[in-house]
C-alpha cells in the first residue's frame, strides 16, 4: 500500500554541487487554521482575489483528477499553514494538497488561482503549476509553488514547457532544496489541461533538478538536440520524472548516467527527425 512508503517526517534535502544532502531536522506540519493573511501572500496584477465561483469550479475539477484535498476542506497558504476554503479564496493563489493513491505513490500539490490572476495575459493565462513530491511536506512545497507563482505575477513572464526556472530568476528558490526547476508537460496519468466554468486551464509540472544536471543539459549542442529535452528524457528513463524526491541521487553521480544520457539523446533526436 502507498502508506508504507509515506513519511511526513522526512526533511527535504539541500543541493550542493550536484549532491543531495539530507537535513537532520524534520518539518512539522501545522494544522492551525489561519484566519489572517500572511505578509508573504501573493499579489495579483490587479490586486484582487480570484472570483469565488471559478475558484470552486476549478477546485472540483482538480478533485476529479487527484481525489479529495487532504486534509479535506483545507488549503495551503504561501507560508505552508492550512486554511479553510473561505480563507484560501481571499488570496490570489493558494496550494491544494492531495494524498497518494494506489495508482499514484506520490503526494500532489497544485496551485489554485494562478491561472485566474493571469486571465487577459496571452503569455501566461490559464496555467496552474503541479508538483509531485515523494513525501508529505506542506512547507517547502507551498513555498516553491508560491515563489514561482509570485515570479510569474510580478515579472509577467510565462513559465512554459521545457523552461528551467532557476534561483537567478527566483532568488528565494535557493532556500527550498533544489535551486533549479524544469517545467514539463504532465505524464500520461495527468491531463495537460482541465475545462471548467467554460474555461480551460493548462497544467504544468515542475521537477526539481540539480545544478550538475542543468549544466550537462546546457552543454548539449543546440544544432544536435535541445539539451533540456534530453534532460527530461534522461529523468524519465532514470525513473525520476515526474516526481521530485529531494533525497534522490543526482543523475550525473549514477553509474548508469552515460547510458541514460545516450538513450535520452537518441530518443530526442528520433522524435525530431
């Protein structure tokens, strides 16, 4: 069963020169209901919270895909604290947590509201960010998603497929474990978009990558292949994609790395021949 592999006491790791270093401290998951806005609450371009009817419709559609939110009726604020649906709707972007299921061994975290705050922007309208996390961790997952969401809202730059979001773009990401995040299309178990309230919302998965993995991707000759696509295929072949596991070994440190990379390179070239 999935529950045997889940631990809410595992501290996400820090990345150092391509290595994954475990931390000794365990984050506590707060069950306190937050009634007031945190100072880090995201602000939309218009400075207004999303329309409640669209927020609820989108939340119901996400539940059809991932199951009921966990804990039921509770949502994550940018600081990782839990809030009721009424409180969560008062801010532009919150994060919804979904527990593992027999057909999905990872926890799932999805933004709710990002697509709506960007309605009217041709570049970034209609996208919610998805994070599949190996262990239950409300603090880091909500910070990662909200930091990237804040970057999108404040800069006006869209995060698209095969784009790498780094600590240079979002400085606060450096304190969340992985400093680099690869944006990818969902795998076969998750649709690439949902339709609700006569609207369409795209789903974009973020996968944590090490500095060494990013560097090897950037060294690929663009005339031969897109290095970021090769990295995505290597993560897929290596059993990493689409789940982010802070305790995993960097691909470049694995004994089978050369085989993984060559296989991924061939797959990318074959798809674009």
